[in-house]
C-alpha cells in the first residue's frame, strides 16, 4: 500500500522502463490544487537513486517537501490559474508533462473557519473563566491572605489560579487590592502574578492538544449537565465542561482555517523572513506575541493561533513560534499595569516590579531559543518537521514539541527570576514607604483624638462590669464624642483620600464598640461577674484591645508602630482567646454547673463582641502600617 493509500492504475504495475529512460508520472493526488497547494506525485522509474529528484511546474523548479520511494510531495509555486505542465526530474531526466488543473483559492471558506474558530476559542476561555469565578471566586477572595502567607504558597496559588482562569488578569485583580489593604505582602503579590502567567501557559498549552474530534461530544456532555443541574455549583461545573469543548472545537476550526493559507504563499510568506537569529527579529516576534496576548487577555489564544499555523503550514518553525510566544510575558505585565493604575501607589509599584521581571524573563527565554527546540526533540525522540499527508495536519508532531518547549521555557525563566523578587521589592518599597509616611502623619494627626476617646470608652466598659455606678454615663459620653469627631473629619475629607479610608475604618471600630456597649450594660444589669477562668479570658481580651488602640493611635500620629506580623499575631491571639473561652464554657455546661453557666454564657457573648472590635482594629492597623514588609 502506498504512503497516501491512493488507488493506483493497474497499468502502473505493468510499466517497464528500460534503464536510462525518463521517469513517468503515474498518479497525482489531489488531482487539482491551488497555487501553493501540496500534491503527492507517484512516478515510476528504473533508476534506483532518489537523491536528485525535484518537480518542475510550468518550467519552475520545485524542491520536494518529502520523498518516499516512488512518491514525492511538492508545494506548487505561485502560478496562474488554469492548467499547468507538471514534470518530475530524476537524475537529470525529466518525465513527460502531465496536465495539472490549478484552482482558484476559496478565501471565504478560510475566513469563515479562522474567524469562527477564533470566536469559539475566545468563547470557550470566557466560559471557563466565568465558571471558575462563580464556583470559587468568593472563596478565593476570602482566603487570598491565608493562601499566600509565603513565597512558595503564593507561587502555587498563583499558578493554580492562572491555570483555571487562563489569564493573569484575574490574579492581579485579586492580589493588588489585597496588597493595598496590607492583606498581602509586596513580594507575595509579585510572585502571585508571575506564577499566574505560568499556570495559564501550562494549561493553555495542554488543552489544545486534546483530541478535537471529541469536542462536540464534550459540548454535549456540558449541555446535559447544565440541563440537569439544580444548584449553582452544578451549573458552574456544566459551564466548565462546555467551555473546554468550545475551546477544543475552536482549535480544530482554526487548524482547518489555516490549512488553506499554507496553499497561499502570498498570505503568510512574510513569516518565513522572521529571523529569530537577530535582535530585530526577536523584538518583532515578541511584539506580535505581546499584542496578541494582551488583546485576548491570556497566552491560550496566542498558543492556539501559533500552533494552528505551525501544524497546518510550513511557514513557522519551532524556534519562530516560541519567539512569538515569548511576548506573552510582556502582555501579562501590561495587564497588571492596567489593573493597578486606579488602585493606588502600592499596586503601581507591584506592577512596575512585574514589568521589570517580565522583561528579564523575556531575555532568559531568548537565551534558551537557540538550543531549546533541539533539546525538546531529543527528549521526545521525534521530529517536529515530520510530514504526514494521510492526516489533516501537515506537521502532526509540532503540537507536543511546541507545548513542551513553551512550558519549559516559561517555567525556567520564571524560576530564574524568583530569587530576585525579594531584592527588587526592597529596592522599590523604601521610597514609597517614606513618602507614604509623610502623607499619613501630618494629615491624620487630629484623628488620633478619636481613638483616645474610644480607648477611654473601653476602660469604662470594664468599670461598668466592675459595678461602678457612674461608668455607664461616662461610657456613653466618650463614645458620643468619638463618633462626633470622626463624623466631623469625614465631612472634611476628600473622596478617595487616605484620610477617608482611615476614617471609615475608625467608624467601623466605633460601630463595633457601640454594639459591645449594649452587651456590657445588659451583662451588668444581670449581675455578670468578672471572676474565675471566665473573668481571666475577658481581662486578656481587654488588654489586647487596649494594645491595639494604643498602636493605632501611634501609627496615626506618624510614630514608629508595630509590624504587620505583630498585628497578625495579636489578631490570632484574640481569636484564640475567644475560642478558648467558648471551649471552657462548653466544658462547664457539660459538667452540669448550672449556677455558673448563665454567667459564662453572658461572658461568651461579651467575648464575641470584643473579638469583633479586635477584628476591626486589625483592619485599621493594616491600613496604617507603612509599606516596609
């Protein structure tokens, strides 16, 4: 059976050509082709050597793409439509001419497949992103601080987030506001957005390699899951499956659309001149990749485009395709910059660090380009330039080579810059920390009186519980004065200023203290006693709150306050103390001490109110600590 499994004329087997006679064309598949199209020519000759064989189309020499026995693959030159004379030259002897119809190209079909395939890829990625946001977005926003407490956890979380959302923009949208609120450190935020791009690269490079023939079946499964889903999580899962199916089918249509472009040298011929061996060529390739990735908000679509051209045509080599994909790192940094611009100076500093590191990763990947394709070919033990006309893809091995190369290149470059993140953060943060301290100190100095009044109110709460008859009136007076001062400053503050943010946090503390006030007064009327283990827990919480108010007053006044870790440690201690009181209460109730249980229940209610005040003080402190972490 021949390579293309085409049925040959019976007469071919009976052809007898004496040694030295000219070769003869037996069959051509397909029987007609457009300019630039590929054809498989079957010929017969008694000359055994196949080293000096080429085609001739209307007098134009055509170098074969592949030669296998008596079959040769030729790409037609840009000749006029109509009928051309096709010959085979073997060792200087030319075959008799064979008429070959030259078709006009079907541009409408090409446009339909390319535009439609690109739309399906975008729709698939959009569906995936929205589904993951609905399924896990709120959980991620709530837990972003806990998931990024170290550089390693930030990298893991960022990679997972980028992989499931197929963009680093969402990671930036989560990380930058958290960094502005001091819930996420500068270095962790930078690592998170860097790793998100790597995650998007890994998943975006693997998904398009899946069998596209099953894409309609995957979409059908997604539709069935959507019709049978009865809750939000089920509907989100159905959308994820449907998004994967749309992405696969879009990639299939793109490959089908770019295949005719391989038959039009005038359309993509300029890609052959993309010299990645020169600095100018590298810049042009990276610029194209950056623009495409920024427009599509992720590396996935760019990978599908490059993969489709590389598989269906011979216009992009592996190193050229990788050079284009290098630019996706710059697009990720540009997206982070756009997200950061309206948020604040901390976010813009993080975006600057991301841009610097992205530029470094580009240089690292450029240094890998000369040897990486050969290394990947050796590891995979396959040839990316292999031709197979028995399938729709001209180069069926390109996909796995391109995916492995892109993933390895991006991962190694990102790992290479991770040790620089901490040092770069130290270089970028000090100037910002000093300017921020100057801005916060003088403008917010008068507001410290509000916290002083709140501290006095807290002291009066303990006096109320101790039985002081004058304490309730003093408590009300201090809280009212604190509220009036805060309202007065809030009325003068400009919208979006640092003063406004701080005042809102102080008002949140005041509101939580108002609620505790009613709990304290009710507990006093019912005879709650601050004694025993229960009283010890309340006293410990009271001391922690006093320390929190003192630190907030110092920070507002521009003095040297606590570090971020100190605030977190106090917050953890407050939560642990409240939890310990609840556990002690549960043990006392189970022991059957009914006389003491009522007192402990009211103390537990009071501890819960103190914990709420502590949480608000923690948030206030995070907004006041200078950027020195």
